[in-house]
């Protein structure tokens, strides 16, 4: 297993009324620290009627998106 692997699923919580978001991919941030790679910013949207979704960063890391309301 690579030293930069993210073992747990990345989860992003967004506001109950948000329809768009911008986050930094944790996996890319770990690579940046280890290899000098610039962290990957991910831009996404989630319709108001959706409670969860998913998105991939430019390097292919999967992020799960959930609407806050826990």
C-alpha cells in the first residue's frame, strides 16, 4: 500500500441550504505534504432535493457529499 493512501472514505458535509461547494481533497493534501504536489481543490454541486452525492477530484479520489442535518 502506498504511503499516501487514504484508508477511510472522504466525506464532505455541506450546509442544509447549500447547492454548491468547494473543498480540498484530503488525499491530495497528503500527497502535497509528501511530494510537493499542490493540493487539489474540488468544486461541486448538490441539488437541494438531494441528501447525498459523490464527486471525484481531478486526480480521481472519490469524495462522498452529504447534506448536514445530523
